[in-house]
């Protein structure tokens, strides 16, 4: 057993935690693993190749209840946990954040300062494919952009996998489910598909950690991840870093724009 | 401990003793001062009176050389040079276009990373802590510490001491056993650049300074600037003519006073080079 | 239904705050300054209340252009609603533009209660601009997909 | 330019000093060590500029005030509006030279500055003997400070052979690129 | 199916000249849900209103749209009309057919069509409207006055004399503030204490005023009419019920060398002290920082000397919670000290003093009985220099604004000096003389013309000491900027008035805004000068900006009227246009997920946390946002920010606005 598995066994045996959310090797890919029994601990692995951002499970009451749990966290999870905490969605006393370094040593990040520091030190390089696509779209004229997105988003089947995969889409009731008024047509249509994505991006503004889970979850491989990416870059450029990701509910009297006359 | 060193022109000529005293003091504290190789004149008052770009280009060349020679900090005893170098560094940091223009003029890369220390800062930082233990002969006199303009102004750029009534030299003098006096001319200008061209005005300005110090019983005036020194010392005949009295209070560099206190050879400190005799000491 | 640009009369919805722009538009009236009839005003308490979804819905409902207007910075009746709104529009406008939605069709402005003449100018300008741009057919096409399908079945 | 603020605008463009900020409190003059010796002191000079009248501007450029200023920075150190008078003086001196209207009373001062720069133009470092010699020739004050020379020599304060920078070309290039003429 | 009534007003010919009102009514009448539609020449007239009322009753209307002038004109009128007919007033909407249609367009089809569209939009909206009831908030009939200077004293007395209760807190041991320190007051030169002390006593004795000295605001919660304030009662170490104020303890206290705050450091006090002889209350407190017992554990001389055994050491500060309906902030100002000014010696010259210190020197209650003697050696200064604008109008090092009161008090100081030191010589260095006010200009002229004060226009660059004289280097700008040097015996600096220490912190506690200089901000610079942006919190005096006594007293009475008019109501009636967080059936309780990102958006701090608890166990199930309807002003910014649409704004709900927009476009 490696150090991670040993630590997990101890935690579960001693009853420190009821559940460990981690990763296991699936048939052909890494997948999330919910480890409740000490004897299962040997299945746990550490990898940042998992397409899921496991922080998404931290807001699922039906899964974690009021129990203390541990999460094996990579950059993605930690960045999301920091944001979730800012949004009052984390009970710190019930959550143990563990990470594994390249030597296989297990570290517990006990405070949010430690997590912030971890994120600063482990920020992944930007995805060149995403950057290239954004650049390509930026270079199009407006009509071309419209045509591109219309044809892409026309394919969307509104399965809401993007929503389900996102750790920050934890609303009890999504705007897509509001029917007084019916902001979004509930069925698949180009208009409501576009409107849905605009809502998703607006709601993520300032909050998105850029983990890319939404795009990876899309069964049609639609380029929806670049929408949030583009939005995040633009916000940083235009408005600077908001307080606690709170970009749209804070302001600076000196915010600059060039279109309000 | 090795530090970069920029003597400047005055310290090679009229103010040799200042240079000698700084250099004589350093070994007592295991400090080696290394001249910036191939340094040039900073341009002094003349350059910025006549041409702004020139007044920035000359100091930039000096700082660029220091960077090239791997110096992190340079000691600049001459207050005028200290002022010009600091102002240049500040202005180029504030204005990227100007920086580009000036670096193009000198044909050398320049980053602006070197920290510039005046002589008081140098002593505060590297000597003060060990000073008390090294004292062999306390400099037991009433002294008037004279700071002049260029050490403290412009405060926004130099950020050195209090702009009116500075006290850092007084503190050092207290440490070596002196009694600094309260007086009114700590930072009034001595006439500096007009020494040769308008000696009459220099006699008046420096005269007021010397007289106030003497009236209040100072046994010597302590300075840290070669221009102040030459005006208060070398121009004493003109000063006395203006004052219509014979004021004999000597003018001594801070480094000379400290040198005497730690037991350096007076001749190595260049005391014999003064015009107003340092007989009382 | 095809309208040529010459006699095309755009539909424009104005989303305005009660305290500045609505009052400003009232002043346009009391000053008897004339402007184009193409704009209908919807009154909100504050620009902060204007939901970005309402703008999208206006396009979907057939608007060719939109005006959003409120108090000048620092003049908000509620002290900061317009500052929040400004941030919202900065982000929103960029997203729309990236998606290829025609942001030229949304006119953002600050009109105070004293700027009756400015309000008339803004309306006239916007009508002129939208008239030049023509009807927002591409969005309408996407919005009226049911009609379109019905058309194709005929 | 036909605006009523042509002069102050030009000054601001060149120096970033906005003379209109001055509200004439006079604190600069009150603290100026040479105010008594100037034709008119700094606050008065600024008032002249504020009028934006050509005749007042040339009065400023022809005055000895701009040459007597020692750049001791007492004024800006205390100015409540941070009007950078020393920087302004630098500009006015340059303009005065350009317009060839340097006050006759200030000629020695300018001569000294030029001699100074000439001394470093060719050697990179100041040589005081050269400086004094040239200054004397320029001003014909042949006997000034002669008494000082012997004692300076005795005290080792004068060097006859000028020290030079090794890279003299570099220095000359700097001068050629900034200030073509020091005559 | 709704039953809407539509009433189109011709406004004489104002609307009907360009809009075909009859057709508007006809077309509206054909719309679904419209029960009744008509047009009339003057809808706001008596017969017009009767027409509406009758229609409401006759046709059992459940909603009304009036097409008329701007709602900013007659919305209130028509809503009242509806209410009189038994229809909820918020079921009435106004279509602006005059200012937004008839007055801005030419007569024609397009104009009439626009009118129809607007009416249509509002018909759809009103169908979604909900009846709303005005919000009634009970009022706690008591005011809190923070600060016991002249502003607080005047406010408290005015409120109390109107029969309302007042609680006054003052952080120092006595009320009186800066005014109690002054010698004489401009422009009448009457003695400050003579006019102030009777009022101080009145405050202490007024049956409607409860005074707490040595007390500070710790916390303020709640909203207009219903504030809950926590007051920290700092331990005085004296039991005031036993203390007779005999003062024996203060004569026995061994630590006599503490700079007296009241005397601006010019005089000394003991560690157990009454700040000044006329103090209210006239009983001592122990200054723990300087008391030997508190610092070293030994002494207790005061306790031994106290005839009534009133000294009680080691009692902790107490906290008291009070409920008040309104708050008046009257915390005053401070002046810069001499050590602020490098060029005037960083405070090291004893004879360079502030204007406030001069007040003490010139005061009749000063040990010299008002004879002016300089602090260093007690000599009568023969030459005094007054420097105006010290720190004021100095954006570089001080403050950019004009402190406003200095011109007048400097003239007063110079005048007092000339009156008291015969043959004395006084010079005032000034930049401008700002003497706007009743009898102010005359006062300054008197100083110059009758008392021969030498006014020199120019600032002083430097003051330094030589041979017991203060050398003042100034300038006379009226003589072509001629340097002036004066050898003075004393220099008085008119130092800038700045916000009182801790003002920023206090503002944050109360959620009121402040300007860059930490002065409290009024709600409107002209029309709401004593209100703050937080309803129920008012300002008076120099906590808002430097003010002289007449201005302060005027503001204080103004604030008092605002408070009294608030407290005289049984209930506050507020428009029900407020935001609400939705509630729904368990297990969700509300769609609000409690991210509280909306908290920062609310300018009124109206968003609170509400815990939803299990009825049986009391365990917290969920924490959701709750909007305090007392604080909410109805801007709706939180509504459009909320991602899950869990907040809505009554009167402008999502559904109402959505429907209006869609109806406008669909017609």
C-alpha cells in the first residue's frame, strides 16, 4: 500500500471520516471513487487526469449528509473548494482536504490560506488548444462568430451535463427550472440553447475557476469551456480581481468602459 | 562585505579628504568599497540647468555601469551626485518612454535595480550597529550637524530622514560622544553651484549658516557634502569678510569625525587638507 | 414580411431607471422636444434592477434595438445601483460580442433628470443607427424557429 | 496658438508643471534663500507666467531669477500645491538660452555651467583646473580666486593632468545626442 | 380571468391633439382580460376620478390602467382613487401617454399605435400584479445622541423639549466638547463657558434626557424606528451613587504630571480627575493608563482619602443594550497638532501653539485668569504671529479643503491679544480672508482697523528659534512677494480642522457613508443636509465638515426636528416596493441556497441571514438570505443579480417586467 492508501485506511478505520472522495482506475480512464470502507482504500489512486472535478460532490447533501469526509484534491478541487467556501457552501470542520505530492507524500491542507498558497504554486499552464480556439474566434468578424456559435450550439441537446459537472452550479433551483416567468424554453432550440449558455457564463462570471469540467462533461464536445475561459480573461483585464470572485456584486466607482455615452 | 562605490569628481579633486576619510573608515568595519569601473561625472547642477536629457543620460550611464559590474548597492558620498543619481533613477522608473530614450542615448542596457546609498544611509546600515564598541577616542565636542539641501530634498524621491530638521547625523554624532546643538540652518542652502560664478552670494548664504552655528557655541560643523564643505571651508575668507568678523569654527566631514573616534590616523582622514584649521580638535 | 431598409421602422425597447432617465424623458415631453416614435419605455426603479435576461428576451420578442439608460455615475438614487449595472453590462456585452450577437443594437447611456434634450438625441440616434443596420433578422430567425418549421411544412 | 493659455500649456507640455495650480500663497518665496537677490522671486515669477502674456514671459526669460535659483528644492518641499519650481526653472533656463535672451547679470553663471560641461564633454570627468581656466577665459575674471591656487596645490586639492573616462567616445556621443553646443 | 379597466385621459387636448384617445380605448377594450375601457377629457378631475371609481365598483374590476400624464405626476392620485373604490392601489398602473407620447411625437398613426402598445404592455403587467400592503413599522420613541458637544447638547435639548426621550452618550468624562475649551466666541466676544454651561446643566437635569458619559457606541443594529444600540460604559472606577464630587481624591493623587486634554496639553492633571471645574457630571474618573494602582498595583491613595468609599477599582467595562427609534451623530472634529508641521518645528518649540491652545491661554478659567503668558517661560509675549491655513488648503501635506472656522477665530485671537496685551504687536499671515456670515466681515475689519492687527498676505515658510525668539520667515505677496522676517515671542498656528479620531470606524459600525477625509456624508449636500443615507440616522455639527458654533447649532436644531417628526409617528408607513426572498415547501424551504454573494450588492445592508430550523430539534437545516423590509429601499439590484431568481422585487417582479416587455413587443 502506498502512503495515500495507508492514510485513507487509518482515517476510515479510526472513524475520523465517514467517506473519502478520491480517484480510482476505471476500465479505460480515471474515475471518481467514493471510499467508505477501509478495505477499499487500496483502490485509491492519485491522479490529475480525472475529467471530473470531485469538488462537485461537496455540495451534494444526499451524499455527504452531516458527516465528516475527506477529499483527495488536485488543483481543480482545491480551487473550487476555496471559491465554495467564499460562497458559504463549505463546512470546514466537516471537510478534510488531502493532496499528494510527486513523492507520494500525503499533505493535509488545514486552512484556506494553505489552499490559496497551494493554488498559487500549482497553477496549471493555460491550455493551448483553448487559447488557440479563442484567438481564432476573436479574429472572426461578427457574422462569422454568430454563424459559428449558432451551428455549434444548435447541436446542444440540453442534457445539462455542463451544469451537473460544475462544482459551482449548486443552486437548489437553476434558472432553467424557473417557470414564472419561463425565462428559458425548457426544450432544445437554438435560441434557448444560446440563452442557456449566456446565463451559465454570466452566472459564472468572476467565480469560474477554469477547471474545464463543463467542457469535458459535454457529450457533444461543444466548445462551451472557452466561453467561461474568455469571460474570465476579459474580466481580469477589464475589472481586475473581484473580491472573493464577487465581480458582479461589487463595484469600483472607477470601472472603465467605452460604450456608455 | 563588498559594496559598490561612486566617488564623483569632487572627491577626486577639491574634496579628496572626503574620499580618503570614507575609504579610511571602511576597513574598520570590514567593508571593501569598490569603485565603479570607468565612471563619469554625474553632470551636477550644470547639466540640468542647461539640458534635461543630458542631466539624465550622464547619471544613467553610471548606474548602467554599476549594474553591468554586478553591483546591488552603491555608496555615493557626494550629496550632489547622490541627488542626481536618485532623481534620475526615479524619473526613469516613472516614465517608460523617457527610459527608452535615455538608454538609447547611452547605448547601454539599464534596469534601475541598483540601490543608491548616501553616506549617512551607508553608515546607518553597515556601521552603526558596531560603532559603539569600536570607539576608542570619543569625539567629545559641541557640534552643529549641517545637512544642506541635496541630502534631504526632494523628499518624495530621496525618502531620507525628516525633510525639515533631520536628525540622522545628530544621532550618529551622539553615538561617538558629541553633543549636537539645536540650530536653525540644518537644511538651508549654502549656495552650492554658485561658488565660483557668484561668490558674493555664496559668502552671504554660507555666512549665515556658519554664524548661526558659531553663535550657538558649536565647536565644529559636521557635513556630508563636498559642496557644502568647500563653501563653508574654502570660502571662509569671503564669509568672514561678509560677516565682518573672524569665525574660526572648522568644518568636518561626518566620516572624518567618526574616523577620529574609532582611532583612524588623522592624516589618512585628510584633516590637513582643510582651509579652516582643525587645531582645536 | 420582408421590409426594405428604406421604410423599415425598427422596434426599440428602452429600459430606464425611474429617477434619472425616466424623469429625463418626462422633461423631453414637458420641453416639447420631438423624437421618433419607435421607442417604448419600460420603467424600472433602478438600472441595477434591469435583468440581462430581459434584454435577451426583448431581442427574442422581436426588438431590433435596445436602449439601456440610468443615472450618471455617482448620481444613483440608491447610491450604487448604476455602478453594479455598469459592471454587469461590461461583462454581458463582451459575452454577447464573443457569441456574435450584435452589440451595436444595444445602446447604453447615462441620462439625468435634467437631460431632456439628450434623451431625444439618444432616441433619434439609435433609431437612425438601427434603421441603417436593418431588422435583426438573424436573431428573429433563431427565435421564431417554430414559425420557421411551420413555414417549411407548408 | 490663439488660446488664452498658450504659454502655460506649452510649459505644462514640456515639464508637466501646471503653473495654474499656484494660488499665490508665497510660501516658496518666504523660504527662498536668494529671494532678496532676485529681480523678482519665485511666486512673482509664477504669477507672471499665469498671465499668459508674451511680454511677461520674456520678462521671466530675461530675468536673473532663473539663473540664481540654486535648485535647493526648499520651495517644492513646502509648496502646498506641489508646483515643481526647480523643474520649471530648468526649463526656463533652457528656453532662455534658446531665445538668446540670458540676463547679462547671469552671464557668469551660464559661463560656469558651460565650462563645467565642456570639461566633462571630452574627458567624462570634471577637472577643476580646466574648469576654472575656461571659466576665467569666458568671463575674463582672470584674477578671481588666484590666491586660492597655491594653498590648494599644497593641500593636494588640484590636479593638473585631467583624469579621463576610458570610453570617451561614449561620452562624446551622449553629448552629441543631447546637447550639441556648449559654446 | 382578470377584469381590467382601462381609462384613457385626453388631458384637455394635451394628449388627444396627437393621440387618437378614443381608438386607444377601443383597441384596449378588445384585449383579453379587459373588462372595461373608456376615454375622458380630464381623468384626474373629480368627475374623472368618479368615473374610475364607479367603473371599479360596477364592473368589479381587479386591475386598472390609466393612460394619462407621467406616473411621476399622478400615479399617487389614481392609486388613491382606486383605493377609495376598494381596489388595492398597487393594482393600478399608469401609461405615460403625455410626456412620453403626445408631447414628443407628431399627430399620426405611429403615435397612436405607440400609445396602444404602451397601454397593452401595462395591461399585461397589471394582470400579473399582486395586491400589496404598505409596510408599517412601529417606532421606538427614544433617540440616541452620540457626542456631548454643543451639537449634541442642542439636539438633545430640542428633542427633549418636544417631549421625546433622549439618551446621550459622550466618550469623555464630561459633556461640553470643544466649545467648553473656548475663551470668547466670535463675532460677539461673549464668553463661551457662560453661554454653554447652563445648557450642560440642563442636559444633566432634563427629565427626558438620560446622560451616559465615558460611554461609546459599540454596535448598532436594526433600522429606522427600530435601532438596537449596544453601548460600552467604560469603567470609571468610581461609584457615582456614592461620590459627592468633593474633589479630595484629585488633590491627593500622586501622579500630577499628565497633560490635560481639556487644556490641550498646556496644563497638567492627576490620574483621578475631573476634566475641568464646570464639568458635567462634576465627578472624577480614574485614567487607568496613568493610575499608579492600575499600572504598578500599588497606591490606592484616592481610595484611602475618599470620605464616602466611592472608589471601586478593577470593575470591568459594562455593556448596555438600548432600543431607539433614531440616532443623531454629533461626534465633532479634531484639530491638527503642532507636531504635524515640519517647517514650524515638528512641535518642538513650546511657544509655537495651536489656535485651540491659544483659546486656553486666553481663557478666564486659565491659571493666569486670562492674562496671556507664553507657555515656555510665562512671559507676556510682546510680539505674536498668527499663521492661518496651517494644513488647510494644502493638498500636498495637509488637507485640500478650507477649514472654514480659522479666519474668524484667528481674527478673534489677534483681537483678544491686542485687548489683553497693551502695546503688543500681532501679525496675521493669511492667504484669503473668508468671513462670510452675519457680522463676520465687520468683525475682521474691526481687528484690522480698530485693534491694528497687522494682516500680511502670504504664507510662512519656516519658523525657527534663536536666542529665545521665534524667527518667522514669511512673505508679503502684496508687495511683489517681498520676504518678511519677524522675531516673535509666540506663534499661533490656525491648524486644520479634521475628522475626529475613530470617525471611520464609527461610520462603519453604523453603516453610514463618509467622505475621503472621514467626515460623515449627508444624504444630499443641499436638500438633505442633516440626513444620512441610512434612514433614521442623522448628523449635526462638525462631524460632517468644519462648522462654527452658529452653523452647528442650526444643524443640531434641524436634526432634532427630523428626529421629532420621526418619533411623533406611531408607525412608519413605507411603500411596499421591497425585495423579498422566496419561501417554498420543505425540504427546500426557499430556493435561496445561501451563497450570500448578494450581501455586498445592497447599499442599505438590508440582506440578513435567516436560519431555518427544524421545528422539533431546533437544528439549523439551512441558512438563507432575508431582506429586512425596514432597510430595503427597493432598488432591486439584488433581484437581477440572484442566479437562482430567489429574490424578487414587489411591484417590479420578474414576471411582471417580463410580461410587460413581451406584451409591448407582441402587439
